[in-house]
């Protein structure tokens, strides 16, 4: 994927309720369970994967951060 070819992020209807279930084998917060359930949705998983690839392959992101923190 070229950086100029950015796919559109998925859009869900207003008021969309995510159904999630906490893991039974140990403690899991509501937020962690929600994020896990959201990433099980292929549309969101693909969107996050492509965002990560764009960020990872963007040479300007590395240059802009190299001067920070000094």
C-alpha cells in the first residue's frame, strides 16, 4: 500500500452498542474487553493494521521525533 492510498476508516451508526464479554479466567477491565471485542471486528482490525503500517513506514515521523526530548 502506498502512503497516498489511505483507505477510509469504518463508520458505525450513531448509538452503535458494542457487545462484549469479559474473560472469565481472570480480571479484565470493561475497557480492555471492549477494545478486544472491537479488534475482533475485521473492519476495525484492518483499519488499525493499515494505520500502523502508514505510521511505521513514514520517514517524516522519525525525523520530527528525533529532536524532541532534549
